[in-house]
């Protein structure tokens, strides 16, 4: 029950922070910090004792829940889940630390919503019952909406409502697809089941599979986000408190990528391959469109938000190329973007606390008074545009290299996005820290320096030693797994020009 224990520690820690804060002011932050650290220790100790999770999917618990409809409380973990849960807990720690002095009203309730959202995200990454997955999917969204609506900036209510509507409408499409899968299983076997591994073995006609796949794809494309489902993101990021932006960019977007890997490609391989060409073009448009709009922004957080649309496009491009090297690149991009985007939004929050403005046109020359902050921002910007030596470079290089075998034209166009990221990245740094001095600000304090140094250290560590992540995925190749199990028909592979890599592997 280790995964359940982690979720309970997070949720109960948040509840205690809310209640005890009423009697002991300033206690909520410490309770939340302890809960996050303890959860991380539980996860690491479990991984040290159970190395098999890096080579296969391990079912941790399966308890009856709503037995009439075959719904179970089923939890499992593998290498993909472990990496994403570890990233969630680490960035959860960052969220607590960046909120230390920023949040001054309703502190206890704030940390309750923050911890509840993190607990829901952990549940999303380890639920193996589709109904339970949807339950956790909703659990993580509601407190995030509250974080934006209550502790956000000037247009927080508009941003929160927009975020809620986009996510709820797309979630309903996924819910319909989940219920349809369970009904199909009922017709085939005579029993209800929402179990991922049972539904994965269903034989569904191609047209039905395609429509069901679209229900899942739209829900996860909204969360990724991908063009044209991206419009909620800039508003939500801009209006959210710093921790909300860190959690949105660093983790919530990754639930979309996780959903594509686990459910879209895992449950509907043939429909995914048929849809691949459209998905790849959506990815290319997201990369270029996000980079173009990022350069047009004058709001610090809005610029970083559009850059997230661009960078997550590389993930979709890599996944729908159905190529092992690209798949491993997508995993690295997920981790890299989680760290680098969290770092940039952290810097945005630190600058806003000093200047009370996100407008780049009012900044300039800040390096003279805050050299440590300027150095950190330059390093994080360099990571975002793929400086060699940092993990973003390795992830994007592998994604493009692997996808080039299948989609050469689209990869060439996507590579332009890398040039665009360097342009808007240097624009961001130059507008804020170079040029004429307009403000004098206080440099990073010890707490802020610790946050930035930790993020930079991980970007550098995984950039120099990417095998620390990739070694755990040597036997977890989605493309080879699909081929070896004959999930995708040979006729379909041979009929699609984009599947030459598969044909070569089969031969």
C-alpha cells in the first residue's frame, strides 16, 4: 500500500496544515514541507527495495470498490510512473518553498489545496483502474482551480473559470470513452471491468477504436497542451500564484504526456498509428506557434507559458513517431521541461515579489544589483533553448533524431522551433537583466538560492549523465513492445508510408 500511503501523507498533511494554522500561525508551511519530504523518502525507499518496477509494471494493490460495476481501487507503478511521481514530489517541495513568504492570506487553506492537488497528481500516475484514474484526474483539477481563483493575480477569476471549463469539457469526453470501453468489455465477456490490463486486451473494430482514441487524445492534448487546445494555458499561468505556475508547468502538463503514453498509445495502438500523421502536424504547429507567440510577449510569465506550448510539442512529435530513440527523447524532454519551466516560473515569482510587475518593458539592468539572480536566469534560459550539457538538449536531440527516420520534413520544420527558443530566451534575459538600469533589487536570499541551485544541479546532472534516467527504460520501449506483442497488424504497418521504421524492425 506504499502508493496509497504517499497519497494519504500528502492529503492528511495538507488537511493538518489547514486546521493547525488556525491555532499556530506559520505552522502550515512546515507541516506541508515535512509531508512532502516524508512522501519522497517513502518513494525512494520503496524503489530501492523493489528494482523490478524499472523493468515491468508492478501491481501494488487491488481492492474491491464499486463491485457491481467491476470498479477496483487498483494501483501500480513502473519506471515511467516512478520518474513522474519523483518529479511531482520534488517540484511539490519547490512549491512549498516558493510560497514561504509569498502567501500571506488564508495560508492554511492554501497549503491544503496545494497538497491535495499534488496528492491527486500522484494518484493519476499510479491508478490502473480507469474509473479510479478519472477520479484522481478530477481531484487534481479542483484544488488547482482554487489556487488560481483565490490566490492568483488581477484577472484570476477569468483564468480559473477558463481553466476549469477547458479541462472539464475535455474530461467528459474521456469519461464517455472510459464508459464505452467498459460497456464493450461487458458485451464481450459479460462482466463489467475498468481494469487497464483487461481493457488493453479488448478486440475493437477499427472505427470504434478510432473514436474512443479521440476521446482520450483530446483530453490529454488539452492538458499537454497542444494546438488548438492551448488557449487556457497562458491565462492560467499568468494569473496563478508562483507555486500554481510551477505545478501547472512542471507537473500538470506532464499528466497529458503520461496519458498519451499510457492510454492513447497503450489502449489504442492501431488507431494511434492511423492518427499519427495528424498528431505530428499538430505537434509541429504547436512548436512553431508557441515559439512565435512567446517572442511577441512582454509579460514574463506569459512568455514562459507560450514557451511551454512549444517545448511540449516535441513530446507529441516524438511519441507519435513510434520510434524508440524518439520515445526515450520524449521522456527526457518531460523531465527537462518540468525542471526548466519550474525554474523560470520560480524566477518570475521572485522578480514579481521585488518589482510588483511582470512587464519586461519596465525592467532592465537588473544584473548590476542582482548578479546571482541574473546568472541563474541566464542558466535556466540556456537550458530552455537546449544548451549542450543540460538535459533539455539531450531530450530534444534524441526526439528529433529518432523522429527524423519517420517524419523528416516535420522534424526539419520543428527544428526551427529550437532557433526560436534561443531568440525569445535571450530576449527575455536581455529585457530584464541587461540594458539601462531602471530598478535596484535585492539579490537572491539563502532560501531562493537553494531552490535555484537545486533545479540547476538536476538540469546539469541529467544533462551530463542522461543514463541515470534512460537506463531505467532499456526494457520499456513502447515501440518494440507493440511490435513484439503483435498488437498492430502487419497490413496496417505496410500500408502506411510513415511506418517504414516498423517494417524494418519487423523484417
